[in-house]
C-alpha cells in the first residue's frame, strides 16, 4: 500500500523531475492505427529464413547442416567472438538450405541465411528454466550468451555484453526504455498494455544481473494505457525492487538511450563514455521480456512483436517468429493497399526502404510500414542550404548539422570528425526541419561510412606494415643465426685439429689455402727434382711450420725458375740491366746480404744446373704452373663446399 | 649603470641556461618525414614503384630520389595526399609503374598447388600458409593484393580475386538528386 502511495506521488511529481534535452521534433504520431487490435498471432509460415547477420558484431558460426532436423528453440548458430549473438530455430522442421539470400539491410545485398522448412508441429526443445534468484551472476551471464537475446529496440546489440556483470558492474540505476518515440511504431506500447507483468519480471532479472539499486521506466505521455498497465504491474511486486515509472513528454527522439537518461535523471553521459561508466544501463522493454522468457521459461530469443502498419488494410501488432517472410505478415494485416510502392523497416525517421518484399523478419524489425505516395510524399528536390541553423536548433546531440553537411558534402572528413560526426545518432530531426529539404542524414551516413572504410584501410595497412617489418627482421635474424652457427662450427673444428697441427687456422678457407700451398710445394718439389737431382732449399721441411716453408720455397722456386729462364735465353734480367746506378748498388748490397745468409749458393747451383739443361727448366716451369692451377682449384672447391654448407643450414 | 648591466647580463645568462636546459630536457622528436610518407602509402609492399617495399619508396621520396606518382595501389587519392604532404604539384599516376586496380586478394587453387613454397618465400607480409609438398593457402585478411606470389608459382595456381561488396564493407552513397525526364505535353512539341 505504502509503495502504491509513493508511486502515485511520483506520478504526480513526474512532470517536475523531468530534464528536457536540447532540440527534438514532434512529427505526426500515426500510432493510433496499429493499436486498435490486440497483439495477433501468426500461423507458422511455409518457410523460415534466418539471416546470420541479425545483430551488431561478428557473424555467428553455423552449427547445422542441410537436411538436419531441428526443434523449436534449438541452437543453429553460436556466438563467435565477444560481440556476437546466437541464432535459434524459431520452429521445428528441416534445414532445407544454407545459402545467400537478400536480407533486410539498406545495402540490398544478399548474405548467408539458414532456411528451415517447418514441419508444422512447432515442437520445442526441452526447455531449461533457470532458478536465477539463487544462481551466480557469472553463470547466468555466461548462459545468456547462448540465449540469442539482442537489444530489441532496433540497435540489436548483444545483451550479454551489456550485462557483463561479474558482480562489480558499478551500475546503480537501470533505465527501461519504453519511450517508443518514433511515429507509427507501437510494438512496445502493445507489449506494455498486454504483458506488463512479464516486463516487470524481466526487469527484476535485469536488475538482479546488474546489481542495480534503482529502476526507472521511461514512457512517453502519448501511451497512457501502457503507463497505467505498467504502474499497476510495478505496484503488484514487493517493496524491495525500487521501480518507478516516469512519464516523459512526447518529443522525438526521447527513445534514444542517452536522451532518455537525460530526461529521467538529468545526467548527460559524456560523449566518449559508455553509460555503464557513469553507473547507468538502459534496456528496452522488449529485451527484458526476452530475458524473462529465457530465464523463467527457458525459451531462447525466437520471436518478437512487430508493428505491421502503414498502407495495409488492418494495421496490427503481431508476435512474429524470426525468419518469417515479411509478406506473410503483410497478408496477416489484410494485405497491402493498391498504391503501395515499397516497404519500410523501422520507423519513418530512422528506418530504411527494404530492398525487396521477399525478406525475412529479423531481430531488428520492430516495425514494417507499407509506404505509398499519399503516406510518404516523395521529397521535393533539395534546395541550397540557406544557413538558417534550424537543424542546429533541432539537433538533440547539440551538434552543428549545417557544418557537418558542408564537410560531408565536400568530402572534408577530417573536419567532419572534428565536429563530432560520430556523435550523430542519425535521428533525422535535422532533415525533418530543414526548409530546403536537404537529405542531411544521408550525407552524414555517407561521410560516416567513408570514414569507417578509410579507418579500416588504414588498419589493414598498419597490419601489413607490421607484418612486413617483422618479416624483414626475421630474415635478418635468420641470417645472423646462420653466420653464428658457422662461426661456432669452425671454432669446434679448430679445437679438434689444434692438437694435430698448430698451423691450422680458425677458418676453413685459410685451411684450404694452406692445403693448396702444401700441394703446390709438393708439386714444385717434384718438378725441381726432375730438373735438378739435389735441391736443398726445397727439401720438405720436417719442422712444424712446414706449410709456411713450403710457401716460401715455392715463391723462391718461381723466382729461380724465372731467372733461369732468362739466363737460358742468354741475357740478364732487363729490369736490372737498365737500372740507374743507385739501384744497381742496392741490388749488389742485397745480393751480398743474401750471400751472407747462404741463399745464393742454392741459386748458383740451380743456375749451374739450369744452364746445362734449359729444356728441363722449361718443364719445371710448366709443372709449377700446373701445380698452381691444381691448388687453386682445390681451394675453390673447398670454398664452394663451405658455402654450400652455409646454404644447407 | 653598472648595476643595470650586471642585472641584464645575469638575467641573460640565467635565462639562456634555463632555455638550454629545457631544450635538452624537453626535446621534441620531430615527426620524421619518412614515417609520414610511409603512413600515406598503402603498404601493399608490391614493389610496383621500383623500390623493394613501401618504406624504401618513402625513403626515396623523402630524399628527393623518387617521384610521388609511382604508387598504383595508392591510387589518385594517394598521389594527392603525397602532393599535399610534400608541398608539390599533383601529377597523375605514372603509367610505367602500372595502373590502379580494384582491391583484390590472391587465391590459391588448392587442386593445382604442388606445395613448392615459392609463393611463401615471395609473400612480403607472410600471408601464405603452407609447408613443403603440402597445399598452401592465402590468409585473405592479411593479403595486401601485391601480386608478388603470381610470378614465382610454377603451376600458375594463384589468381587475383577482386574483393566484392558485402553488407560488411558496403558504403552509403553520396546523396544524388536523380534527374527525371518530365513527361512532355504534346502541345509543347508542336
């Protein structure tokens, strides 16, 4: 009783604690047409076409195959990724196709759909209601991911994301959006009139899940029956729930979540923050009914109330299974009148023209309007902007629509962004008041989608750059690793051979050179032995640095051979003969030193021998050349082997 | 007089030291031109500009070695953005570097692929997955459409598939006022 008095008092008080937002328009409501009849039920249609794209976020993953028999409420596509929602069979039947079909989307493009041919039995899966009052919030929210429930006000944002209540969501006030501000739409109105109890039960669940202390239900004052029904339902439940119905004035777009929060609480949610960051959350009435059905009855999201209105014989609200062909709904409302040109999904302000009449009803479809030239006269041609700024007066988000229009029209997207284009809710109030009939919202939509496309391209470019940089870094790293490996292997090889020969060097190439030198020396030795039987200088040195000696010996041998050849030709080396006096003197000095060391002996003996045998000397020269070539070849081969090993690594 | 001079000199020295310190302490790294040019380039890493990637091309532009109109994937808009950044006149794309094509991704015909890994080595962004003697496939979301994998393929199993319009990437059109032909009255013709 006390509660009732408090509520009644708040009803009287309501006019005072309303905080009007800036701007807004009041177009003709046209709601009475579709509220004459109660919510109707439709017979099960011939086919059910369920598009995978029915919500904001990722496309769900298909869990059925063509030919599968599915029951009503069976999961046929599961949520993929964080922002995604599941899809359930809305009646029992056979999956007859999984293919692309036209979906209700402004693009008019086909997209993947699951088609079910109903068997007419409408047989439910085993329903699993949950005792939510005694369950942990975490498990409840986790199970909500399987419910397929999305925001049914039209935004279709997956509800389980909004309810990410791990007990510390920080939400103190839950606002229930029952404003339904857009003309023609009456689905929430009828739902409140007929199923207020279910709504209140759903609100209790949402309140529990969020841990919200207070609930405010915002209803526009053009729905007195609905408000009365809601008041009565709220008064029926116990004191603890702290629910309050607030009547807000009829002004479009009061049904926008942020506008409604401002209306009922006076709180302006910062443009760059989510409502949860300031302790608020907003749910549509239809969404809370879906919550009630899911938790208390165990029914996933398979239907919704749709207003079928406009140019039809008998406008009415229907409870429609998702995937029902739209024309089925039109038939139920008595069929369209003769001059119907097309159908609009959503309201006349924010809705879009359906690309085809052959589209299914989806989770976003709150209203279908049959349009005719008499109801919606084609817009007169747009005139130039006269900068009257009436749009700025009407803008509920306090933007400067006329500026945004200039920027969008001239593709000046950066500037449009600076003027907060993305805060525009596309409500159409500006277009509605424009005396020049400029389709302002179309310009904003164009600019927004261009900016989104640019951002996506930039993201892709950044990813490509990152991957390219990584690839280059990886190639560089691999190269270094290979080089290091080789160095290590060479080091190991050196350690192995160190005990055998100190002449061995760290490098394979050097080793090969030494081997070549040894070979050369050997060859030379053989050659000189041929030429002269005794050759003291080229005797294989038995000392440790045999290799070095061999090299020296080879060099000496070469010089000797050259000298011998010159002598054999009968003349002294020309370069010495023509030398000036100081040089000759120097040569003589060097010769003297050489004699002192005892080297010239060998020279002389060779000379002596060679003069007697010039032919043998020539042969020696050839042999030396062959040996050199052989040694070079060996060295080259050794080097090649080394490099091929590098490549194999 | 002397006092005034001392004060002024003292002030000058003091402030000079302060400014010098601030210049070091709060040094602002200038936005390097190469990075800004690189940000405009589409990062296809296709090499159509004659440089081995977008970064080398950006470096060449910054050093004045390359012209701004050598990037076909960047298209006309890219050239305009570069002209804007570099403060030079816009010029149309150089036809020698190729023509602007609709964005596409590579597609491997898995029936023909022999698993030679040559395309994997050619891909500048590691967008091809596969192993020797196993079928390869393109990670479509990471393919830049550079076409560098086409040439090395010994069996020509790779083709470029243009990215079609889906409800995901569909864009609202610029509003246009349709031009309608009004019915002409017979009297006017006469």
